C-alpha cells in the first residue's frame, strides 16, 4: 500500500491534521467530525492494491474498473455514494514537439476525496500544496479539491495551446519560405495535426461535465461552488476555441502547401516542355538531312551544312526568347 498511496491526510477546518494510519479509522474520524474530510492520493494502483481503498469508501465497481484500466474519455458520473470525474491532463514535450496525455480520476464523497493518477501529466502535488497554503479555501470540503484539480488541468490546457501556437507559426514560416526545403513539410503538417487531435481528445469531451458542474445540480457538489466551476468552464471553452483555431490553421497551411507544390510542378513542367521544344527543332532538321536521298535541297552546296546549323541556332534562339518572355524559363 505505501507504494500506491502517494499522500493521505485529514483536513479539519481547512488545515492538515495528523490522523490514524488505518483507512477505516481515518474515514470514521472524518465522518464523526464537523468540517472534516479525508483526501487520499493514489498513483497507478493495481486491482489488489486498490481493492482495500474501494471497499472502505464504498466506491462503485464500474467506477473502480474505469480507474484501474484508465484510457477513459473525460466524463462525469454520479453514483449513490460518490461522484466520479475523469480528467485528462496534457503534457507538451518541446524536445520532440509532441503532446502527451495522462489521466486523473477523482472520487468525491460526503467527507472524502480519492484521486487516482495515471501518467506523469497530473499536477496533483502542486494542487495539494497550493490548497494547504490557503486553509480558507480548503475548509469548503471535497468540492474544493475537485475544483482545484479541474482548474489546474484546464489552465494547463491554455498553456499548451499557446506553445502549440508558437510551433504552428514556425511551421507556417517554413511552408512559405521562398527557398525552404519542403520535401518533408507535408509529413510535418500531418504530424502536427495528430498532436492537435490528441489535444482535442482531452479538451473536447470535458465540456459537458464542466457544464454540469457549473449548473449546480450535481450531488456531492456544494451550490456555492457554481461560480468557480463556471470559471473553469469558461477557461475550457477558451482552450477548445484555441484547439479549433489550431486545427483550422493547420488545414489552411496544408492547403497552401499543396497549392505551392502544384505551382512548382507546373513551373517544372513548363520548363521541361520549353527545353523539349527547343531540342526538337535541331532534331527535326538533322533528321531530315540525315535521310539517304540523292536529291536534297542544297545538299551539294559548300555552304549547305553551315546554313543548316545557323538555321537551327536561329530557331532555337527565337524559341528561347519566346519562352523567356512568357515566363516559361
């Protein structure tokens, strides 16, 4: 159990207090005391390890299964004895320009909070430290923990979206660079779209749960917390709008890149066609004079050969000037 439980504390009037190490005794103490709740934090528990916690707190088996398996969409589910919320924190790795996601499951009961973390993207330690530094906020009970975790996750969405915006501007500059190497540009754009899609999977489904929490009709969530969850919902809406904007810009950049590629191919084809036309003239003249006929115009003249060379040169030069003036060369 020590390897699974990251932190376990009893909070009375917003202040951390020493309590019994046994979960049953700690939960009984939290229920017996006024303005007291128990907060347990777990990291990637296994079924056997999480079994004791779930049995002590009476967590619903379906919610426990989701917390163990992870890989869940953000959602909000209400059970008889607890509230179950799934959040997907997002982590941006600037070295590889990739977006990774973790998962945070929050069980909220009458006098307890159980947080289950999967991955490394969950800012729970920072959230706990910030709440413990302000007892006036923490004294409002388990709802405060749910709000603080949701607020930290959503605020980080906006930070990651800003970093992706910077990367998108660099990609856009590379696409429109006059002499840039565009051989791998399409692959970069599609790779970027994959990161934005991963980001959207974390932010999009969370809108409905946050709207329900902001509505104030959810059990185990105090009515006075509505303005705070409304603020989180507003920040989430902003993050979703940024994600949508990134996706639209990426589509525009991809279209521009494909259009540029088509223009370059047309330019190349015109150049090839111009050079082929210029090469065809001397080939035609030489082919005619290369035929084994006895009676050919100017065949036995001394100046016949130089005249044919001059004719070919003049025609090729005239074609070159024509193609150059029309922008084909």
